[in-house]
């Protein structure tokens, strides 16, 4: 099985679909595959992918940082799903947004637009928040899934308001430190040789290396609830272990089992895209976990080429880290992910 998985990824490298990848597959707590293939940099000069390569996780930030922070605050009685966003951020409650709830933000059913290119105007974090406060909805809340970075940016600001501290500090202390995720964070400082290079910056004539790929997050100083997190695969394995162990890591309860169970429920049965709290759920629409993963599987993806998926029916998780945007924004990853997960799941 290991050879089949590595051969599959090597072919994707040879076809220039991805520069390289680091993959981790665990079944019932046993490591099946934990390897690096291809290159972490191709342009201007090739450098091999390593197991300790640090990746820009992109939207995996939503489930590795924002979701656990949110669930921690629920565990502590600071938040509830049906709290209005405007209770914490009064300025948000404009233009029909006064009744939008935290549940709707984290399930992508708020009716906010998916994405706005704030970075093109050079807006700061506070200016971006002002724009979101004054943003009208594109759909009635609670009736349709619109995957929205704006919703997670808003949730990040709610978390900062409740904790009265910077998001990055709260998440580091409450999530990353107890999980011993010592190389996970925003705006990390590593040797250039540790990073998987991402997209070309035409203005500077260089490829992004250790610079956040998401342009809005870059405008926000590299820190947001929707993107910005960097990590190597070893740290994500610790996170995945905690998730599979019902919130326990090294004998310590990081997040309650109740909260994690709640996060995996389907809150959008009315839509073809099933959504939990933060998580994407296996549903009737296209799924990046492929065709064979069980109903009840959950995970998430990142635009840079990252993903994490859990199949709780058989205690399987798959972490795939690629820097596919080093080759630009071609859609090859959309076929790569489900086919890879099919190759893996056929053995179990």
C-alpha cells in the first residue's frame, strides 16, 4: 500500500500537477505512511521536499486554529452557538446582519460573500473589519452554504473581543502549546530552507517563501481566522491525534469530547454541501476525500494544496501537504485529492 500511495504522488509530481508533497496516513493509531516526495522548491532552482518542511496551511487555519479556539471558549462558557455576532461586535449588526449567529459564521451559512479582494485597496485589519461591518448580505442567513472567508475573519475578531488578547497568543497558549505543536504559528521565522515555496510575486520578482500566500491575510499582518497558519506535518499529526482521541493529548483534555462531537454534526442538511462547525462533511456533492470514505467523514482543505481528512468509522486520517500554488493556480489539485484518498481507502 505504501508503494502505491508514493507512486501515485510521484506521478503527480512528474506531471507537474504539484512540486512535491508530504503525506501522513494513520489507521487505528498506527502510522501507515509518513513520507516526503518531490520538491519543496522548483523555481528558480530545485530543492527536495523534506519531512520537516514548513507549509503555508491556508484555509486549514480555519480548523487547526479558529475552530479549536472557538470550541475552547464554548467549553469555558464564554460563547454559545446561537449568540448573535452583534452581541460581541455591535457594529456588525448593520444592513440586515443584526440576527446573524456564531453558528452561521462557523457553518458558512451567514449569507456573507465568499471573498472580497480587500488587499487591492491596501486595507489594514481594522479597515477590513469596517468593510465587513458595512457589508450587505448576498443571501438570507441560515438557508444556503456560501463558503465565506469574511465569516471566519469576523469570527477571529469575536474571539479577540471575548478573550481581550491577540488571536495568535490565545491559540498558541490554549491549543498549540499543550499539543506540543512547537513549530506551528503565524508569521513564523525559520531558515529559508525549511519552507515550501508558494506563488510568484511579480512586483518583487521572487517566489513566496515564509510569506503568507493569502493576500487578505497578508494585508492583516499575516494573522486571521481564515488563513495565515504555518506548520510542518509533525505538528499536524499531534493535532490529528488529539482530534481522534476525543480531545485528549498525552493524558490531558485539550477540548471536550462533547464539543468535538458537536463539531462533526451536519448543520446544513438543506444544502448539497454538508457543513459541521468548521469542518467539511462528506456529502452528496463533490468531496475532496473521494468516493470511498465513509458517511460521517470530515476534514478541510487549504488553497495552497493542503488537506486533512478523518474517517471515524475505521479510525483513519490522512494529512496531505503540498505547495501546488508554486506552479500557479491550476485546478489539478481538485482531481488529485479525491483520487489519492480513493487509493488509500481501498485498503481498509
